[in-house]
């Protein structure tokens, strides 16, 4: 049986730019699954009132197509408004309350992570906003599966190897004390989380034996690197003047 793969359109950091919905609609015409990689606001180039308008339209689109192979991930900018964090570049204080309310009212539309396993090759691909490092998993996730810890309780004692990585990461959606970790490259200390890992931090310490797709780190162009049998796709663009995207067959 020939493996034709599963085609996914990954859409990088939107940051309030127009054209996102049209891009997704075009993908649906070709029967692609669609994954938004987060950061829907805080552009330096689009007027704040236009960003707010575009976010509302995107929410309407996501709500209408909730069961239509479309998945929206949270980025660090979105998480900041949702849970009251600050220190984000381009932060829009004038729209803080509106953004917070929008994300709170539509939290069911957003995830921390998305994953897919090819049924034939068994290769797993993980999508998050910024990427998952091995150190973050070992330091902040695995210990929480110990008896009495919160992941042990919420999964009813399930072993981490019996759960998909994205399923486990999605339990962190309201765990700011864990998911809001900023590494040294982005001005923090310690181990970066899947909301904050810089491209360089991820490449130096990737979670082993999986493919990863992420945005977050603005680069001159979309970047696809291979390390061994795995690929790492950074789908963002320098300056955020247009939306970056990539179709990947998994």
C-alpha cells in the first residue's frame, strides 16, 4: 500500500495581519488539515483597531469551522492576554480587556499543541507555538506524572509513554506556572517552554525522535532543517509584514 501521507497547511504567527482567513479557505479547498501556530495579535505594522477587527473575524471563522480539520494553537502573546502576563513586545494595553475577554470566551477553540502519527511509518509530528525541548519535558513534565502530582491525578495514573505528547501538553493550557518559562535567548532564565523556546534553543536541545513544526522565532524565511531522521520547520518571517505558511506532507 502506497503511503500518500497527510497534507497539513501550517500557518505561522498571524500578529493581526489580514489575509489569514483567505489562506485557510484556500487550504480547505484542497482538503488539507490546517494548524495555526499562534500569536494572533501584537503587530508593529497593522493598526491596533484593525488587529482587533481581524481577531474577531478569525474567531468567527474558527467557530464556524471547529469540526472541519482546523486547529488553533496558543502563542505566548495570546497566553499573555488570557492570563494577565506582561512584558510582551507590541503589547496593546488599550485593547487588553477586549483581547482577554475574546480569548476567555473562546478558549475551547485553542490548544497548546497538535500532533499527528503517520499510520504506516509511525512517525510522529508535533506542532506547538515555539517548540518542545528535551530539557523542558524532562524537567517540568515527567516529574508531574509521579504519584500525587497533578498530571498523575488528572490522567488517573496513566504512564506518560501511553499518552501522546500533544495530549499531555494540552493539559498545560491553564498552567501558567509551568508553560510560561522563558529561556536566556529571550531574556529569561532557565528552561524555555513550548510557548517561549527560541529557534536556536530548540535546535540545540530538541525532544528526541519526533518531527516538530513551530513559529515564534522571526527569520528571514521559512526554515526547514533536518537532524538525523527528524525535521524541524520554523514557520515565521522576519518583521511579520506578511503571514508565513507551509504545506507539509506527514
